[in-house]
């Protein structure tokens, strides 16, 4: 079959906030400009204009009241059904971008389903104890939560058999796919927007960029760019810098934003959401990037490295495939304020040894062009074999 004549659809878990998974979807949309996008929930306001020119189909969850759509945990009983009722019968190729639900779509026999896995469902598998720990300490509620989580695991395992092919976003994710789903997968690292001349030309000064909420400090600072979710451990980083007294800038939004503002000392600035152009300025002027959460890949550390900025990261997860110790950054072993503070001290001691050009060269290995080429080669191999 001529791949240019393939009828393609893209499926993504949620379009309700913007992070690494959504950056991957953006590039897939560029690769397949005619492909409609299916998603369980879509919030155009929170997407801030991204995907606005796409043909987007939502699930029945979109019809629920907004206060429910904003509280996805309350919708969990309906989540397994939502991707199963998308009508995808007219497509030759469906690519699901899945961190939880959309690998569970149901396609016809002659449709090829490739699932790009950002992560096996975290709260159902290796992070289940953290999820249960967040629930109320009520015996009956806790028992129900455990029962419900078991039902989700059963569905997730069944759903993992539905894709014809799986792509993992890192070797770390590949191992988790094998462990929890018993499936083989290939690794194609996510696309990372790098510090090229086009990006530099888009950078705005603080006075002209309406998205910039604070002037970029004249002195060097440490930087965090992340969703402000509990598993990202941003609160631990803030506590560490409260003790260190060194300048820290946190960029991002999420459920912990208000809490982080409440605990941040004067040396810590929580900026919330910024445009890509504004973030470029903060990346360029950072002393080092801090990455404390265990993630399956970690696009933000690569973005920082593209500006020659070293990374201090927890020694777990996909970031081990990105950061080269002593060359592009340093590691710490556990996310506690004391250990992170010690890691910052070690990084400061070694920072004269870092070669900015070597850091940039390492980041270039995760480029958008490389991602597009590898996805195209993978699809071509499937349809031409």
C-alpha cells in the first residue's frame, strides 16, 4: 500500500494540559496533517491555541459537567469504556499516544494499530502504593480503592494486547512494558525542540512578552520546568532550595502550584505557565536544571541541555539514558531535601568541568528530525513487509 494514501487517525489520552506527551502528539500531527485526533477530554482554553486547527473528536466524557471534567479521578469508572467506543473503522493506520487509556481502542481487523507508550499506567502498577496512600485513611474507602485498582489492572492488561505494535519512549519504559504487559516493543525517543537559530529568533524580552511574569534574573539561577504534580517531586526541590538559600525558578502549572507558592522561600520563584519563547530565555540563563521525579523519559532535561545547561537528576528512570554523569550533569540517589542539597553542592564543585558544547551535542541526539525519521521508517517497514 502507498503510505501517502493511508487513512490515518491519531488518538491521545487527554488534551487538558500540556506536557511531554502532548509535544509528541504535536509532531505526529505535523507528520499526518490530515489525520483527525481522538481524545477522551479536550480543553481548548488550557491548550492555549495548540491543536485548534485540528479535527478533534472527544469521548462521551466531554459531555459531563465541567466540574467533573476538571476532576479526572471522579471519572475513573468511565475511563475504560471511553476509548473503546471511538469509531475508527474507516482508517488504515491508527497511532495511539498513550500513558494510560488510549492503547485500549478497538480497531477493525485490517487496521494497523501502533501504540506509542509514554508509560504503562503508573497508578495501576508500580505507583499503586503512592496512589492508595493519597486516599482517605478510611477502612471501607481503602478497601474499595484496592478493589477498583485491581479491576483497572485487569482492564489495562487486556487492553495492552490490542495494539498490533508498541513503541516505547525509552528503554526504561520498554522494560516496564515487558514486565506489566508481556509485550515486545521498539524504542523511539520523543522529539525535543532544540536550541536552534529559529528558536533564538523567537525569544522575546521580558518587557515585550506578555507571558513572562517575572524578569529573568541577572544572576544565574537553578531551574525546574515541569508539570506541578506530586510524582514530579517539585515540593522536595523547593524544600531543598529553601535550605540552601540559592535562587530557584520553577516554571509550570498543575495541582500543586498553590501549595508550592505557600512553601517557597524568597529565593524561590514559582512562575506558573510561560510560553515556549519565554521559557527559552529562562533555559538560556540557567545555571543548572533540577529533575527530581522518576519519569519514563524526561523532555525538559534535554531542552535544558540544548542550551548547554547541565542537569542534576535522580538516578532512576529514563533520565539515565539522557544524562552522562560528570559530562552533562550529575545524579543523586533519592529525592529528599538533604540529598538534593548535597547534589547541588557537588554540581557547583564540578561545574567548571562541564563542556557546554558537549552538553549541546548530547541533546542533539534527541532531535525532532530524528524522531520523524524513525517513526516514518517504522511505519514503512510495517506496511511494506
